[in-house]
C-alpha cells in the first residue's frame, strides 16, 4: 500500500534535460538572433517553425501542396541546456539551437529558410 500511495502522490517526472532560463537581456538577444522561419523540408509531412523576436512561435505540419495540416502557437523563453543556447516552449519542450541556421525541436532538425 505504501508503494501505491507514493506512486499516486509523487510529482510528475520532467523529461526535459537540465536547463536554466537566461536573464532578460541575454534572452532577448538570443530571441532576436534566432528569429526567422525554419523548415524540416517542403514535402507533405514536413514541418515549419516561425520564431519571432518577441518570443512567439508558430509551428505547422505541411499537408498536400504545402497546405497547413496541423498548427500550434507557442511562446518561448531563452534558456541554456548543456552549455548551449535553447528555447523553453510553453509546452515544456526545448528547442535546441545547434548553429545560426539549425534548430532541433522534438528530435526533428529544422533549417533556416533564406528569403
């Protein structure tokens, strides 16, 4: 009975890697640097992230002819994880900043689209 009670009352596990939120000024700088449109590709089933400098994010999954099949609006905060810049989303997931043109979200690699 003790084990059952412990399992029901324990706090939920956090599957995020260790991270820390950045102070406001470095966080704003990071958001400004990564603002832009990123895509996994342009075929059906690929995804797009639009990161805005104020911390808003629009995610979408492409359907046929690049039509939006699924969409979600998120917010992010500047963070650091494993000594690398990252963005903590409102859904408690990390967007990892790999380099100036590459981010990783839920294991999918997105590349910055140049206009």
